[in-house]
C-alpha cells in the first residue's frame, strides 16, 4: 500500500497522523490521563474490528494502537473514534499530549492519586502553543509514589508524589530534583519543557531532555525554569509486573491483565469489557508495562474478571514469562522484518516455559530494536530469516551465537541457560 503524502513515515504515530506499516496504517489512540472508560475501550475494539485488522497494540507509553487500517477505512475509523471523544482537536495537540500516568495511582490505596493533576497538565500542554514545538518523542510521566520512574521507565520530565509534595526530575538526572507543592507542579513542569525548547532552539542536536542534561547539566536547566533543585537519593525500587489479583494482605484493590507481547485482539477486548461491565467497572488504566489495570475492591469480582481474561488467553499471573519478553511486531507487521517475531517468541515460550523464568528476553525483527531500549538477558536479532543471539546486551552488541534458525532459538537459549547454571 502506498501511504498518502500527509502520512508520517517515521516514529510516534498518532490517530490524526498515522504511520504506514507492513500491515497497513497504525492509528494510535492516547488515553486521557492514562484512563479509558470501559465503553470507550469497547468502541476502540469495535473500530479496530470494523476498519482495521482487529489487532490492537498496547504501547509502552500506555497508548492503544489499531493495526491494519487502510487508506479507505482511515476516515471512518477516525469518525468512530471521534464520536467517543478519543480524537484531539489537532495532530499537534495529539503529539504533545505524551503523558504516562502511574496506572496504579487511583487503584492502590497506598499511592497518591496523580490522575487529576496529570489531566490538568494535559490541558495545559494543549493550551500553550509554545509547547507544540516539543519533539514527538518528548514525554512526561506522573508517578503515584516517590519513585520517579513509572513501571521502571523514565520520561523526559518526571513528576512523583511524595507525601504532600511533588518531586520533579529530569531523565538521566534523578539525583537532582526540585520539590514543589501541588499548586506549582504544572507551572514548574511547563517551565522545564520551555527551558528545553530554549536550549534546543540554539542547539539543533538536542532531541530529548537527556541530551540537554548531558550537555548543560540538570542544575542549569532547573535554573532556567526558575526552580530551586537539590541533590536527592534516587529511589529505584524493583519493578514487579502488576498482573493478576492486586491486594495488600487480605485487601483486594485491583486486577492487572497482561497482554501477551503487548497485543490484544478486538474479540478479547470485547470479552473483557463484557466481564468488566458485569461487575460494574467503569474505567481501565494503562501505563508502561503492557498491562490493563482495573480498580476492583471485591475478591469475587476480581476472580470473575481474571477468569474471563484467562479464558480469553490473556495473562493473569505476574510470574508469566511473557511479561518479561519484549517482542517487536516483526513480519508481516513491519516491512523491515524478515521473521515472524511473535510466532517465534510464542514457540520459545512453549519450548522453555519453565526455564525462562527470571530472564529478560528481547526478540527483534531487525537491528533497530524498537521493542526495548535497555539490555536483556537474551536478545535475538533477526536478519535474512535467522537470528543472532546476544547475551546481556542490546541489538548491535557482540553476538554470542550467529545465524540461528528460527526453529532452533529454543535450543540455543536453553544451552546458555544450562551453561550459566552449571
Ligand atoms: S525492530 Fe525492526 S522489524 Fe521490529 S518493528 Fe522495529 S523496524 Fe520493524
């Protein structure tokens, strides 16, 4: 399919600026402050089934991405999404509304609820025309506890709730932060984004906040934003996947449902929504871990929802090895791929389910490594229909085993696991 000229061919698609991929257009829908209502989620599934391939990705920024939309079905798909208020007023506003919210912040009673604050910040982003110049990947996050990262992932500017104050930090500088009261968070965060834009206007190579931190230092950027900042011991808590029944002691507060390799079919969403509506749930929350979070305060309802998810083939336990696997779309979804990464990852799980536990795995259709930025215990990079295996690294790092047939990746990984255990 040939993409119309207005379609972006690079990264970070939106709904109004879809990206052309191997299986059609990718139409990415952003939640409002990290939340979709259950009826809205249902509408997304209906739209995906009617106007796309029916497959939907949950991205690592909590967005839902409809796959396989064609040039002919693009406009009706947008109309359907607009009818449930999922479309921003312009592509520029959609692009700047790049905000990840801790999905547990309005679910776990031990976390601060930053959702309303994040919602007001999204409004502020849309209202300040200067911020529309931020680069497409530039993002913000709001954490419900004192750990700046959300789900273990950093953002360019991060806000974290700490008692009755808020810590604001920059990517690659979590040890130097400003602390402000709630009524100053939006102004402070906006000021930091504008400081970045001022620096980027003078230095065209600055694409992300970490570039600016590396060049000028965090202290200079805080000063430009008129903020006092000081050293702080960064909190880097171990990140566990909030999948399955979420409880503290006997007190159930939620359910987390994982999407195998970040993808769900429209029919699976429909079954999940039916069950969620049956136990009177109104919203679903997304974050950076490819897990849908529901606030459920009652054990029987939680069990019912988990059973429906399990029946639909979704992940309902936090020890499911698929939660530790990052798998890019591969073939046929991406034109750069030479292997069906998702089918190969499934085969790997079937072959090694018991022994993969505790290891991170990245299956990449090419050297670009879209699915994961950090190193993994096992990284499989495809080229010409075969895989190179990298130990404790990322695509481009030294290869431990080259040219492994797709059918043989289970044996290859197993061999390294056995070697490291002996
Ligand atoms: S890693 Fe390569 S094959 Fe996979 S989605 Fe990215 S560009 Fe496509």
